[in-house]
């Protein structure tokens, strides 16, 4: 192990470690973050939701977006899997359909970063309590 | 995703280490090792429902997990995203499953400062502590602040000692810093001795690095280069994790010479205690560390002037130290904004006794007992009636329903006849006999009294004898006055804090449950049916079948009756042994 000799060393070390701790800190205050839910029921996984989720996690990390990516159960849109629900703080949730790796990146670039809606949004047909 | 598994002593005792193994096996079998990691953490506090497994980021809180459930958690939750509902916490009010720990009553009212990392980080990995701002406070203190400035911040925060007496921590540091000497010591008091209290153990097991960091900060402030942790040998897991943390901190150069490139050097080691209650008293603790008998001595000189090896020594409790780094990270103003006027910050309590959610909680000062017992604790077990709550361990007292709405802080508890103590909180219901409770604590004191001063050694023994007399139905009204007089004498004349506070359980129960004492003495009755000698056994003639089993087992032949006819107990012969009650197969014997 390398020695920590100064405050800068410690800061550097902390930054390296932050990523893995981040997920635990963020999970305490999800309401201030962009929440991305990937539907990962059997149908979703069969259509490739796991690759999509990994792509989203990578992309979020790269762009340094304060977001938390979680998996969720079946949203009921089995015909349109993989589906991804994005909730930005202060906005209603939006569900994107037929998401692949390319589209996942598009969601981040266009909707999350620039508020631009893209094709394939599913109409909200239910209310959660 | 991460799976946090509780690695505290309670959950480990229920096989949490095997759960970790099984989870890892299942993850491997499903080829999910890339996506999900298993992390062993410190205590989550919800020991009643342990072992705990928490899945993040969705905060799913699984309770009472068994090793064989591991596969299902991985196959259902991690692979398919379906929560395993049978393992979720069930709200006792409406039997609904609550998945998210933030919505559980147990956590809603809590505020975790000392326990901030318990149940969050892996205590055996210093990197996780650093990733959560660990050692930043120490870095800030040794590079940017003078000892005087740092002490001023601790003073400003209003932090008071969490070991029991509530002495202002900043002031203690300042006093120790003023004495000059070639060598000074920082001592961490981890000799947690109150029955039912385990907050210090949980902090050491869940976040050992926070104690190391705080002790180093204290060392910088008072001018000490050496830290000692006095820890009881009965805490093997805490010792192990502390040793790991110290070794890792040394490797990083966070302990040792020229910390963060400054002129400040600090190192520490452990000292094991044999588990004597009196060694929680600082002068006895120091004597024990020096290899002498663990006996307190007269103060002054205070340890700040002449402590370990006659050098200036600052002794603080584990929980006190756990609060220190946060004061520097978030600022003393932030810290002092929490709590009441004279008691700042939060307090950790170990909830035990007849309460639904047994476990470890941390709440802001000023919260009421009612909130703790009914909202966090989930109320009294089996829907029974609340009777009393004992705070402060053997040095504290019993509080009643009348005190339920008192805001809890150092001063209000003392005013109510109890004390904060180290934070044990034992809840009692209608089935508990308060005379027996007082007797229990006194037995503990008599056992643990070091014997150095007469009032504590003999006075408590005499008090115990009187209580024994009362519970055997041989007491009279003069005994009650005698008990009270003795208690005040012991309080006034004992040498150390242990003796001075030892009569508190008796005094507070005499004050709050005087009727119960009178019932024992005058009517020879124990309403809680706890005092065997006062029980009256009678046979219900309508239920008795005349099987003769009671008569045949009675050791003093107090039961008579013809075969197949109702039997009868002769009260003047009965010795209240309870054998007939145990033997009767028809529940025909009543106890009053």
C-alpha cells in the first residue's frame, strides 16, 4: 500500500474510492437524483435488459450524472421490452420502450442532459400509490 | 448492486458469516459476480430481526435471513428483480410488508451520527471508510488548525461525554492540553459494563476507523503521541476489527510519524480489561491499565493532570470519540443545531427488555421516551401494558408512564431521578415486579463493587439483604425507611461514581413504585407474581379432578383430598415452592 502523505493524497484516494461508496450514499436520498429504473423481469432480461442496464451505469459514470440506476420488476409493457423508466427530480416519470445500448445512450444524452424527448415513449397508463 | 450483510456480533451468532458464503456461491453460480458484490458491514441496529441483508441501491431490507435463503435472494431479487416478500419486514400495525428500510418506523425517527457508518461500510477495509470522508477531519485538523482552534471547535459543538456523566468534551481536552509533560496519553474507554448495553461494541465492530481518527485528533489537540484503547476481553470481534483497522491505518501512514506531512506523530495500542464494571470509572481504568488492581482513587488529581503512568491523560468513551470527526466535517454549528439547549447531538441507546424492536438506535437529544418506545421500539411485546423503563444501567433509575413525555437529555433524566448513563434502556411491562428489579440491579452492584470503600462494599450488601427480606414477605414498614436512609448515606459517602450512583435503582423505584413496596411489606402480596414467597397457591374445586398428583409431589404434605374429589392446599403449611402448579395437568391451581 502507498502511504498517504498529505491532504491531497487523501483526496485523491477518496476520489478513487468514491464510486463504490457512492451507490450507498445515494441510496439514502434518491429523491434528489435522477432515478433510472430498468425493468428486469424475465421478459426484460430475455430481451437484453441486463446489457442495457450495464450500458446505462457506464454512461452515467462517464458523464458524471447524479443518478441512481436500479432494476425493477415487470412494468407490464412486455411487448416493448427492454423498457426503462426515468424520473428526473421535479418531473413525472417517463417510460422509454425498445431500449438497446444505442438508445440508452441517447436517453442520457438527449432526455436526461437536455430535456429533449425522443421516440418510443410509452404513455403512462397507470398510477402508482 | 451491492448486498450488505450485517457482521455484528448478534447477526454473526445467527450465522451471517455463512450467509455471506452462500450469497457469494449463488452469485457465482448465476454468473452475477460482476454486477453484484457482497459486503460485510457493522450492526444495522435492528437486532430483533437479525440477520439482516440489505440490497442497494433499492434499499430492500431483508430480515431474519437464513443461509438457505441466500439462493432465493440471488435468483429472485438479483437475477429477476423480484423482491422476496416473505423475508421483508412486516409492519406490526397492519401486517403489511415494508421493503424500504427508510419507511420502517424503527429508522424513521433515528438520526445516525455516531453510527453513521455502521451497516454501511465494510469495517475490515479502511478504503471504505476513506471513501466516506474518513480521515478528512484528521487531515484538516493537523494541516490547517492549531490545537487551540480545534479544541475551540469541539467546545463550540457542545459535545458532552457519552459515557454517563456528560462532562463537556472540549473542556476536558482543554484542561488536559494545559498540563505540560514529556508524554501525554489519549485513552479510549471501551469497557462497556452496563447490563444490556452494547453501543460501544457495535461502533467498534462497525466503524473502528472513526475511533482511531478521533483519538488522533484528540492527541493533536492535547499534545499526546500515544493512544490506548481499554477494551474488555469479552469483545473478541471488536478487538479483531480494531486491530485490523490499526494495522491498515499504519500501512497508509495515517498512524505513525509525521501524519499528513505535519510534525504530528501518533500511534496507538490496545489494552485488555477482564470485564470488571468498576473499571469503567476512569481512575480504576487507569489503574487496571497499569497492571494494578482495578480500584478507583480519590480525585483530585484528575487524570488530566496525573493519569496513566502519572502522566496527563485524557479519557473519553467510544461513542464520544465516534462523534468527533463529524464535528470537523460538518462544522460545530451544524452539530450544535441538533439536540436540546444543554445536550447537543444524538445519543445511541440499546433497546432491550419487553419491547418489540430490540436493537440499537441513535436519536437526537430531546426526543421523548414515548417516541422511542412506541414509534421506534414498536411498543410493548404481546400487547401488554407499559410499566417502567430503566435507563442508565445499574447507576440509573426506573422511569414511569408519567415520564413518557419528558424530552430525553442529560439534565432532564437526572431531574427525573435517573441518568443517561452509557445508554442502556430496558423496558418493563406489567409482569415485572419493581422490587425484584431493584434487587437484580443491587445484586449486580454487590457483585461488582471493588470493595475499596465501606459504604459501597457493606452498605449495598445491607440494602440487598433488606430487599431480600421484603421479597420473601418478611419485611416491615421500618425497613422501607431504613432502605432510604442507607441509600442516601451510600450516595453521599462513596468514593467513586459507581458507589455514588449505586442506590439509584432502589431510590427511583421507592419513589415511583412506593405502593408496590407497601404491598410487599404490608399485604405480603406481589402483583406481578414474581416473588415466589408471596404467591398464594389455591386449587379451583371446579377444575380439580382429584388425580392426586399435586398431593403426591408436595414436599411438605400441604395438600389433602380424597381420590377423584377436589383437593385443598393448607396455606399455613405451604412453602410456595410451586411444584403443584408445575405438576397439575388440568390447570386447576391458581396463583395470586
